[in-house]
C-alpha cells in the first residue's frame, strides 16, 4: 500500500547551473515573487527584469562558480541527502520529498507527483527556522495555491517556524560542539537580512522597539523575523554556555541600506578595529550551506577580516544532512501526523 502521508521539505532554490542564463532565470523567478520584492506590479517588473536581474546575473554567476562542486549546488545536494536520510528514518509509512520554491525540483511538480501516488496528507516543512514572509510565507503560499486547483485536495499541515524548538536547538548544539568557542575572541550570529518594511509589516500598529523584539518573544512579535533571530541567538548562547559579551547578532546579504541592522560586514570591520583576531561565525537562519554561507561568509568576509588584521575566521557548518538534524525534523513532523 502506498504511503498516505507525505513530508514536503521546502527550500528556497538554486540555479540549475553556474551559468549566466541559468542564474538569470533563477533570479527572475525568485525576485519577481511579490513576497520577496513588494510594491505595485509594474514597478516590480521594471525594477526586477530591467534593472536588478540584468546587472546582478553576471556577478551572481561568478559567485555560484565558486560555490559549485562536482556534485552540483550544495543546497540541492544536501537537500537530497536530507530527503534520503529522513525517508529511511521515517520508514515506508511516509513519503519524503524535497521541493524548491524557485527552480528544481519545483513545488508544483513534486506536489502533483505526490497526489498521483495517492498521498492523502501533506506535512509542509520549510527549512527556515525563523518565519519570514519572503521565505516560509512564500513557500506555504505556493503550496496552498497549487493544492487549491487540484481535483483531489490532500489535507495539509505546516510547521511554520521552530527557532525555539528543543529538537532544533539540540541539533544546532551538536553541530556546534566541534568548535572550541572559548578559543575565539568573538562569535557572530549572522542571519539573512530582510527589508525593514517586511519586518515592520509583522506588527500591527507598533514597531519592534515597542514590542521589545531584540529582548523577548511575546504575543505581539511571535512572527517577527527580527524577534525570532534574536531569540535564536539567546537560545544558542544558553545551550552553548557562551559569554554574552563575546557575541553579536547581525544580518547579511542586504540589497539596500534599508535592511535589518547591524550589517555583518560592518560588524566584522568594527570587531577587527577593536582588536578581534579570532572570529567564529554561526548562521542559524541557514539549515543548509549555500551561497550566503560558503561564499559570502566563508570567502568574502573571511578575506575582509584577514585584510583588516584578523588571524582567523571560521564558518560553522550548517545542519545540512546531519543525523541530529534528521532526528529533529522527524520529531517535529510526527507531531502533525501520528506515526503509522
């Protein structure tokens, strides 16, 4: 008998190849999503298709070439390994599939294959620990849009975020335990940035300062990305027994200055100027190593730090397909559907 329940692992996506046409196609699909870049339809189309993509595609292609391995894009390679290991962990009672919000394997194709296979329930599990409209929101919206037009609609449940889930924190602690944190002068928690407008939209009538988003999680900021990032860092500081005076939360990968601050590159400059020589960077918003971790932090920001007098910058490996991460996902998804 075919499994009745599917676990749908959702990630952002990756180009098919490190070539300008492939990267241009990927960026176009990604940046034309209104949850990624807002504003009126015509403004977004002109901005993305006539300005951002044509100028950014060649530069991004050079970066993807640094990232690419003999097996392909690490985001996809790690995702497929995670799919395989979770399938073994859950057994034949479930069907586990990976899908990308942009690129391949597409959410549309994977969902239709699952329905054709007779799946009656889908547990959507975005691989983003902290909720943001442009990541989790976009992925879940796409799942629901596709399912809504199918003749046979499966039951759907979602895991929206898990930055404070004990299983996620346990997996992160295990991943980070290989680093002697006491040997570093400072530890950065570098999260993917977001436009300030998206952060503000998470609140109704109040801003992050009024909701104390950098200090606590409460009823008013539960789905504020900034609040979730700071809470993640606090949880990991506690789990790893770190000195709070030796840690900083910052945000990378900005497109403009109107994004969440402090910026990671500026923070690195300030640390170096203040005598920091050994730096560990942890990227808790990325569950898989990708362009933003391996290249942006591991290459570009390492070179920046060394050029400013630093001796060592280590990038903590993401969860990828670690056994602890597989077990954490298993625990979180079976809360939505009992083991069969």
